[in-house]
C-alpha cells in the first residue's frame, strides 16, 4: 500500500550539496574495475533513480557499460528517464531491442517516448515491434507529433470523468480501479465528445462533500494545450499561469493527453540554459555530448567567425598607410573594437533573454530600442571620456585622444543598435536569436570599431 | 463552491502565442490617456491576473500608475505576485503602507514576502505595522531568513497530520475546516515534535480506503529542504527528484513550511536566464530595470574590460618596432585575438552551465578538462591550417603564414585552458562563475593572442 522513493536517505553517499562524495564514486570505480558486481550493487542499492542516473554521467563511456551490466534490472526505466540524453543514447546503443522495449514498457508515455525518439529508424522499429500492442500504439501516436511538441511531452495516462458524476463517484472510481495512474494532480471533466469542459484539483475533491455534482465543483476555465504547441511555449504557459498539470487537446478539441509540471521543469532549465551555450556557438553545450559532434558544432561556428574576422582585418588593411605612419594606431585600435564587442554583447544578451521569455513584444519594441540607445549613448560618453583622457596622458596628442574618444562613442552606438536590432530581426524572421545573433553583432562592432577609429584618424590627417 | 481562474478565455485579447494583440494594448493606452477608467476596467475585466501583470509591464512608468488608479481593487495581490519585480517596486512606491498591507494580507506567505522584502526598511516597518498580527508574525519570521533562501520561498500554509490518524480522518479534517489552504498537493505527516515522518500524495489519499492508517499509507522517504538552503539549490532538488511540493524544516528538524513547484519554476527560469546576461556583464538583464541602475551595472563591467583592453594594448605596444617594419602584422593580429576569444567563450559557456546544473563535480573535473583541451587542440589545428593557407594565398609569405598558424594553435590552447580553469577556480573560491569568468578569459585570449602572434613574428625575424 505504500510507494517508496528513496530520496537522499540519512546514511547517504551524497554530500550536503546533493553531489556524490568523491570517495563513493572512487569506490564504485574500483568495484567496476575489479568486476565485483555484488559490491557495486550493494553500494548503489540505497540510491534514488535520479542519483543512479547521475552516477552514470560521472563515469567514462567504458565504465558506464560495465555499471549497466553490474546493475542488471536495477537499471530500470526510472533511471533511464532521469539520465542525460547523450549518456542514455550511449548506453542504449549497447542494449538489444527487446531490452529497450522492456525498459520503455515500465514508463509513462512521455518518458518512453523520450527514450525511443532518439533511436535510429531501424532500431526504433525493432524496439516498437518488441513492445505490447497498446504501449506500441501510444508511442507511435506520440511519435506522429513534431519533435519538441506538446504531443511528445504529454502522457496518455490521466483521469477523465463525465460531467454528470458526483464527487463521491470520482473517489469510488479511483479506489476501485487500481490500474489507473497514480501520478496526477487534477481530474479532467469531459463532455460526451471527450472534450474538456472543466477540471478539479485534487485538493478540491478532498474538501468537497461526496454528494456534490462534478459540474458544480469543477473549475470551468482552464489552460488547454494544443497538441502541436512547441515545448518552449508550453513551458512559458505553465510558468505564467502557475500550472501543475494541463490537458492537451487535438485539433478538434478532444482530450488526448496531460502534461505535468515535472516534465516542464526540465524544459525550462534546458531551454534557458541552452541559450547561453548557443549564444557562444557551443550548441547545446552538454559536457556529455560525444567528442566529434562537439568539435563539429564548435568548429562550424568558429569558421564562420573566422570569416568575419577576415572581413574586419580587411577593413584594417585599407588603412595600412596611416598605420605605418603612426604605429600607435595599431596599438590602440583593438581597444575600440573590443569595447564595442562587450557593449554589443550586453545589449544582445538582454534582448535574447527578453525575447525568449515573451517580455519583448510588439507593444514595447520601440520603448526597448529607445532604452538601449540611451544606454549606449551614456556608456559611449563615459568610455569615450575615460579612453580619451588615458590616451592623452600616455601620448600627449590631443588629436589622437579626440579621435579615439569619438570612435568609442560611435562604436558604442553601433553596438547598442546592432545588439537590439539583430536579435529582433532574427526573431521576426523566425530564426532563433540565441543561435545566430552573436556573429552579426561582433562583426558589426569589429568592423565599425576599426573603421571609425582608423577612418577618423585618416580624416583628421594623423599623424598631425 | 467553485474556484474560477480565467486563463485565456475564448474571446481573448491574447493572440495564439499568448501575447497581447497590439490593438488591445493601444486601446488600453488610449483609455488611460483619455482618463476613461470605466472603459479600461471593461477591457481588463476578462483577463487572468498573470495577463494583467503583463499589461503593466508593457506600459511606461507614467501609464502604469494611471492603470493602477483605474483598476482600483482589481489590482489585487494575485496580480502583484505575478508582476516583474522592478515593475512592482515602481508601483508599490506610489501606494500608501496600508494599501500595500491590504494587498499582502490576501496572499500566501511566500508571495507576501516577495512583495515586502524589497521595500525600504522604514516603509517595510510601516507596512508590517498595518497588517493583522498573525500575518505580520509569519512575514517577520520569513524575513528573518537569508534572502533567496528556502525560508523566504516557503509558504506557512500547509496541511500536517499526526501519524495515528486514518486516511478517512484526513478527508474529514479537510472537509470540516474550510479555512485551510486549498493550494496543496500532498499532506505531510508529523510526529508529536512536529517533525516530518512521511508524506501522502493527494492522489494516494483519494485511492486509499478510509480505514487505512496514515502510517501504512504514507511514503516515508521524502526530500526535506533545510530552511536556510539557497533557492538555486532548492530548484535543483525539485528538478532532480521531480517534486511537486516539499516540506521545509528548521535546524531541529521541525516542519516550518512548504515550497511548491510553481514558485520553483520561476526561480529556474530566472537563475538559468540570468546566467546569460550576467556572463555579458549586464547584471540580471531585466528590461524593466530602472535606467540609471542599468547603466551603472553595465558601465562597471565595461570599465573593468577597458582596463583589460588597455593591458592587451600594452602588449601590442611592446612590438611597435616589428609592426612598423611590417604593417601586415597589425592587419592580421586582431584575427588571432578574436578567434581565441570566441573559442574561450565557447568553453566558458559550457563550463558555467555545467557548474550551475551540478553536472560538473569533483568526480569528473579531470575528465572534463581533458575533453576541453582535446577540443581546443582539434579547433586550433583546423583554424591554424585555414588561416595559414589564407594568409599564404594573400601575402605569399611562408614565414608569416607559419607564424599566424602557430599563434592560432597556441591561442586556442590558452582559450580552452582558461575557458575551463577560470570558471572552475571561481567556483572553488565560492565566486559565481557566471558573473566574473568572461573578463578573465577574454583578457587571457587577447593578451596571449597578441603576444603569441607578434612575439613569434619578432622571434623568426619578420619581415624576413
């Protein structure tokens, strides 16, 4: 009658910060290297599935497979569901299709789909063939929805009741059908066409007398999630309306599944976190990603940046004569370009963030652009005065310090403008601003940094 | 008997993407400018509190106050709880202490604390004095815990029952005490010293016969949150163990509050998102932050970077003689520095992310450093060959292209090393790596980019 989740028990190998004691990990590694499966099993025994998943992530690829072999059935669907995608793919590659099918069968649809969707087409078919017919049908239905959509994220296991029941009938139905899911936080009320007409939070069911009709007790307004909605959008709805679970409906409005907040929490963490690494051109930035794939992703970005660096360098080459007459220009020019890059990155990070969280919308675009330009002017002025003074102190050349101060103001304006306009434009073009903004913004600040500084210097006839 | 939450009703001013139709916002603005409070109220009437909060965020400061005046009591605690911190502070400044007290009294402790904690000390005292004694006591207790700790985040409203009850007694207790909170997802079981000994998910209570003793039905293992735990750590626990709510305990293990996942979702979003803007030196990067504070935060960072840019420029100045003999060096040197900066930023973003999510721990530090160095070597080699070839094609100078290729390899190694070691070191020193990594990493890649390229050029005696 009890369900036990061994979350960080008292005699735990986890430190206060919920991370493994390194001595414990060393003991596991020793056990694996000595092929002492019994000892490894004993060490892993008290762990929560999420901790076992973490343990796999801490090991190298070779030891991960040995740990999987040592654990046997303790490596169950719950552990796999908690595991980092890359580590899981690596492990599943080593399993036979019927073993993967057994693991997936233990899980709710959403977790089973997460495991199966990343398999190669042929392996996926083999795994699905090895599953019981009803589980297979549920997973095939989920796979028919686009990747990263609500349809992939939802579970089909949910409680739906007709409007004409009473609260007591719901309770009896739940008590009498032990095969129903236990993981639910509200009961959905549907009409004869299986369209949601309301919902009942469990706390509300518990607090309402048995004789009360469902129609009187239910909450009629609820946030319905279309089955093809992007998961990032789903996460924003959950956050905005403080949802614990939500009904998923198909295009004709029928209830087809339920999304719970624990699945959404992962997405919020991933999507917000990935924006950081995507902005830097490191893709999803997962430290468990295979080496070659990681190198490929990062190099693609670096090579694009090499192109823009060559462009910027081409701008410098236009002014070789001026530089050869005054080498101080070569010494100072990186300052203007680099400060522009920093200021542009600040504005860009703010804009990317505001777009990702739906804070920057059509209604406040003009106000936000104006705000960034005011900030750029304030920053350009301060930095221009500072660098102008500094250059005067070192070189005692009023023209040179005037030129660098003016170039700093100009490049900060360029930085502010491109920092906000590039992400906005990409967003309007339906391109993820986190992926592509940085290359355009730093290209602008590099090129314009060199051009404004060296151009002004040539214009005023430096060396004077 | 019903609770209504008007989440995006059918005849909604919200577009499919859950953002306001710009025409709707314009109508609101028009109503405010014409001081037509009745029309504004009518437009706002069907909105969910979260949407009303969004509406405030879209307006400028002056119109926000006019909207607050027009809404009157419709601007309730729920709207304030959903509002962006900066926008809320701006509004609350315009309210009298007793008005703030009235609003806070409507809310659960955690939401009330969020509103009150940011007030100036004197205003805070005035608001607290205007609150009913028991609410005041609860909020003062919460304020006694550190900022951003579990104690601030928790609500005191929860359901706790003794172990010797039956499931039926819990249901009767809930039905007979309408003043109890309705927002709970599990019932906590406590011993006579009010220490948690187990928990019962509501779905479990509903599915268990009335006569079953609580002690037999409850789940004994649960994740307890210490009251002084940092909120980021709380969020990681919720995510890792897929929690919906969790008991908060004081240092003697007594149950003092409950944290629910909807509060945690905001924190995950904020903390992960802020890492992006913090890395760029734009602080929390909120577009609603007051102008002067924003400028101050960003300028502090830019001025620190101006210092490092001057250092890098000092390195260039050591090689003025070499540059004056071969101006092509000035043209090419920004490429080496900028590519190092890009590669360093990639590694740094990955490291900051892995540290923030507890993926990078003592047990896999060496492996992760090795991995980043291998990536740096692979990238350095590819970029070195590409730039070497490119420079040879343009300048037909084998020595120059050899020098830039070698400098590229060296600076990529520096980038990889500093990209991983700087965040790791800051983390060990208990400094947030997201705040301070970038300045050190780009300083290293700038300085070493110029030094390796110009130094090697001087060493091989260029121009040849």
